[in-house]
C-alpha cells in the first residue's frame, strides 16, 4: 500500500508539475525529435507521443492565447484536414491539398517560403488517398543537411532540400515520366512489385506513368515515411477495403532506402512467402494473388534499439475473407523491424483473420514505464476495437496478460473465422465493446428495465467480434460494435505524457448497425475502374442501417458518445474519462428536463460529441480540439491529472487529426489544422507587434 501511495504521489507531481520534475530526466523520458523546442517527426518525437517540452502556455495564461496568423490553402486547391505540421530549423513544413503539395511556411507570419509539387500521373489521379498525406518526414543527413522526405499519392518517394524545397541532386534514380525531376525521387512501385509473382507473369512492359496494372492491384500512400538511423522506411495504402469486390491486390510490403543516396536497401513481405515466418497462416494459395495488409497508419521508431514499429490493416476485402482462410499474418498487426536490414524482430497480431475493418488506424506510442517496480520499454497501440494493447517494445511480449478467448463463428458461406481473438486483461477497454446489458442507461431501475426491453425487442445486443451476415442465409444480427470507424481512428491519434507514463486516447461510441454481405458480382460498389478481375463470393452490402431506437428520445446506451480517456500505463488503470467537447445545448436541455430523469441521480447531461479530438500534450496541459454547446469550435485546456477543463479559446473552424506545438523565437506556438488551412495560436508576446519575431 505504501508503494502504491508513493507511486500515485509521483504521478500527481509528474502530471501537475511536469516541467519542474521532468526537466532533469527529459533526455531519457522522451524519444528524439523535440530537442530545442522543435517538432521534427510527424508525432513530434520518434516515439510518436505528440508531447512538446514547450511550457510557456499554462492553465493560468491559456485563455490569453490569441490567433497569431492564419494560412489559407486555397491557392493549392482544397486543403487536407489530415496533416500535422513539423517545425524544423526555423521553418514549418507540411503537406496540403489533393496534389499533396509540400509547403514550407514562415512561423513568424504564415507566409509561404517554398513549395514542391510532383508532376501529374494516372496513378496519382486514381488514388483514393490523395488528401490524406498527414505530413512529412525529416532528417539531418550527413553531407546533405536537413532533408524533407515525402511519399506521394502516386507512390513516389521524394527527398527535398529543407531550405529550398528542391529535389536533392544525385539522389535516387531518374523516373521515366515526362516533366519529372531527374534526381531526388524514387519510383516505389517498381521496387514493390519486383519479384512479385503476378507482376513477373505479366506480359506487358512496366509503365511508370500508369503504375501497377489495375488487373493486379493498386498501391498509394496515406502517411509519410519515417527516417531511422539513416534508413528511410516507407509504408503504403491500398484501396479502401470496404469498397472492394475483387480479390486480386498487391501486398503492401514495407520498403527501406538509404537516406543519403536514395538507394534501395530492403523489402519486408507483409504476406509471407514460402519458407518465410508466418506463411503457414495462409491456408490456401491466396498469398500468391491477394494483398493489402498495408501500413497506412503512421509509424514510430526507437533509434536507440534500431527498430521501426509498423501497424497494418487486414487482407483484401473488408467484412468477408472466405478467399483467404487462416489467421493471415501479418494483417492487423504490429511489426517491429530492424531499420538497417528490414528483418522482423517480433510481431503481435491484434486481430486474427480480420473481417471487421479493424485495421490499426494510428501510430504506435513508445514510452518507458515502471510496472510493479520493473522498468519496461513499452509500446502502446490504440485500436478501433477500443483495446489499448501494451507490449514490451524490445521483445513484443505483453506487459500484462493477453488472453485468447472464444468468439462467435460466421455462418456466411465459405467464411472460416479464427476460433479465438486476443483480449488484453489490462488496461480495460476505453469505450463500449459490442452492445451488452451493462452498457444500457441505468439511472433508475425502471429506466434500465425499459431500455433492456427495447434493446431485446429490436435485437440490439451483440458481442465484440460479431460476424457480418448474408441476409436470408446467415444467422445472427450482424451488428459490428465498434464499427469500422472505431472506437479510435486516424482522425484522432492517441497522445501521451512520456514523463508520467500516461496515454490520452480519444474515441467514439457510434457505429453499431448491422453489417451485411451480398454477392460481390452484384454489388453497386463494383465498377470497371476497380482493381482486380476475380469477384469474391461476397463483399459488403449497401443496405440502409435504419434508425436507432430510443427510450422516449433518450439514447439507450451509456455515454459519452465521444470521449477522451486518460490511462496510466504504469498500472494499466484508467485515471479519468471526459466527453469530447460538449453536446449541443438543446440536447443537454432535453436530457436535463426529461420527465423520466427528474430526481434521478448522476444523470449524464453532457454526453459530448461523436467523433475524435485532435490533441497535443505539454508539461502543463493536455490541449484538445472540440465543439462547445453553442456549436463554436474551441481549443480546450485540460488538467492532465483530473480531466478538468481549465480553459477554452475559440478557433476559426473545426479541427481534426493535426495539431502540433513547438517553440519559435522563445515562444510556444500551437498549430491547429483547419478544413481550409492552418491557424497558429500563442500568447500575445508572440505577436509581431509585440516583438515576437
């Protein structure tokens, strides 16, 4: 008991006074990338914590923050709402627009310094991930200085001089497409398909403008690469699996390149080939011709260990996997690769034979924690299924037991699900999983009984990992809860305080309608432009999901409908849960004045907003975007120890995904990604007229 009391006291001090107690240990408490107030990785540091050591903004002065400048991205086309700006060597660098323009801005005023745009190709135009660039990678490269690395929707890799935006000389290989710079780039498709059976058996020459023949598959990129000890590690993305109807697809193999020269170094097969570890988890010949297993979420790295941590999605076609029986490594997994060689150090599969669209949506978070007196180098993964997996990042072993538990089996023809799925015993899920009686509102016994009756009459109950159904053939209700949108998702990455060992995760409780299947060759999702040639037996159905029954207008299920949860990863215990933003005023008034709730205790009037918060952590505060009760977008200041909202500042539009914070000219900046560009906030002392630059 004494040890637990001491630990809680240390946690309280670390969260409440982080800048005071953490300064002596900052070098070991956080991964590299934020030294001197910078934000050089997509997630701030290599560990992807989204934690800034900048501490000028406190709970006492938060509401003094003002809009320093605003960048409108209209001249680059529609802005991307999914990007996090980096701050390196006095410049702010990010991506914008469906062309995935790379732009460098002056942090003093938001004015453009330089931009880079890749010439157009068919493979760019076909990409369904054009606006999802998320940001850039950056590294100081010996003999090159500061270099910006970017993967494009057309699936090219570029190395740009961070000062000028020009492609590097004598880097990579000439790309045989009209208008392309003849240095500074690499055609990633050529390396990806080299040695891949379907391409080797293709009888037409390679066309760099076209890319992969659509009959074989398609590949693009929705996250930047990451640079680890001189190696540029490149992930990828495929078509959205929930729209696929055909089974052929290229696997999303991971590629490694020399940062100084652009030379190809290695390739890791995400679908193991004969003789490779995990090949036996593919029980027919699907490994030869199907694919995906893409690493579309960002990556994290531990340069000291020389490891890069990559998370993946499922195999081709969400919701039906009859054409690829087996557990299907390395789908819906985390893989730790040696950054120098590309060799697998370890892996952990979160979902076996994933047919729920539970692709891993956000980057892993790395932190060192103290578990029962034992120092652990941890890696923590938020998921759509609202488990926060906790693993030793050196070995891949679970920090706390993860149990394989029986799950429902599919009655869809041809489908063979795994008999069990992994269930972490700690931490507890941070949102609703499935829909169970204990999830119903229970302000009074009468309310609970009536809610239970409605749920039962409308067949609303469902377990986690409930299988999709073929109407008229399958049994069950097909309710997948959480749905494919999570839980957690890319629009709200988890963040962490690596000094205290606390993860802050945002999630939503929606998405629990029936998931149905239909004959793929009859699907309205299919089109002549879709990749592949052979129809799956089934693919996602397109029928409506219907209205959600209520109890006299009250949601049957406990809230919040969108939330932020703080979890102490030293113990696996939840610290607090708060709503994401505020429910609209009229909704709160409806609940407050509802006849059934008069006199009922502990009524949750503010159930928050569905969707996710964009977040950043500092020594003093958790910053989170949201919308208040009067529908005004806000930046909220949240006490990290208690979850109390201690400040709010209006922002000029709703934000999601991208937020960064760093120190420029002695002042802390907070950069908010908007639908039409960027907004920079800081204290008045950072304003130009105050001598802020």
